[in-house]
C-alpha cells in the first residue's frame, strides 16, 4: 500500500475506535474533477473493509445529478444541459439531507438508508441503487462540491469526522480529464478532450479550490500523483 494512503487508513482506524458504537464515522473526500476522488475512495473503502470486515461503504455524489427531465425545467434548459456537472446541476439539498440522516444515532429501529447512483449509459441517476445498512459504521462520502463554501454544501463539512481534499496541478488534471473523455467515447481525440475539459471541468475545479470550506485547518490535504501513488499528507489533525 502507498505510504500516504496508509496514513489515511491508519487515521480512519484510530478515529473509528473512538467513535461511539451508536454512530457512524463519516469520511468526506473532495477535490476538483480529475483529482482521483473515486480512486482514493475505492482504495480507502477496500482497505478499511479488509481490516474491519463489512463495516465500510462508499457513497458518491454522482447519484445526485439532477435528472435530465429536471434540467428541462431550469430557466435556461439548454445551458443547464450544456454545463451539466457544474454545481447548480446537482441536488445539493437532497444530498445534505442524506448526510444528515447518516449522522443520526443508530438505534435498534434504524432502517437501511437508500441513495441513488448514476448510470452513465442512461446518463441519469438510478434511485435506491446504494444501500447503506445500520451495520455500515463507516461511510466514505465522495464528491466535487461536498466542501464548497456555499449553501447548502457548507452545512456538510461539520457533519464529517474526517475531511480529505485531493489536489493536483491543473495541467495534470486537464490531461487526465481529456483521457477520461476519450476513453468514455465522448470525444474522438485527446485534443477535443482537452477542449471539453476546458469548457466545464476546469472552471468547476477552480471554483472548488477557491471556495474550499476550512475549519481551523482540520482538512487533510493529499496530493494525487497517479492511480496508485499519493502525495504527502498535510494537516494539523495528523
């Protein structure tokens, strides 16, 4: 395991040990598009489940994209579709409500919580696709805007026990996004992938970086070198 990822895993383990048995440990992972949020979230979830079997699940923000039918009702539907993936095209209040429910104490009567996922083939969310059981005591929550200093997003960080922000130089993010768009068949060349990234992803990333919620330095910052190597971890919490 990468040494910097191992630091995050060790911190999560220690925090979990001190978490009351009737509460969940909520870990938030944010960063600009292309920074490696999903990769880190998956690695962290897998690592924690190997150490603490069946305790950890992964909750991405992607399922809270507004459906295309909802974008059709926006004041400027064409613009809403064109800039899908930007902050206004997500259902922030619904996501906040979900995180609030996860932060509630677990009781004998606690039921599973269901969340949507995103189907890239359908290009729309799929309701109730993610099941969060009462036995899921650790939830890794990932998304571009979950630490944005703007309501309703700014109400999420106080609910998180561990906050991780991934960063990488913008040229690297741009290259990753271009390759991602090409691999997804959204463009037919890297050059067009870069154009697509510059149009929406890169500006969204700047907004995320420039408006990061900070609570007395307790956001863990980690660099993203590639899919298996992570940069140094920095935080007053570590």
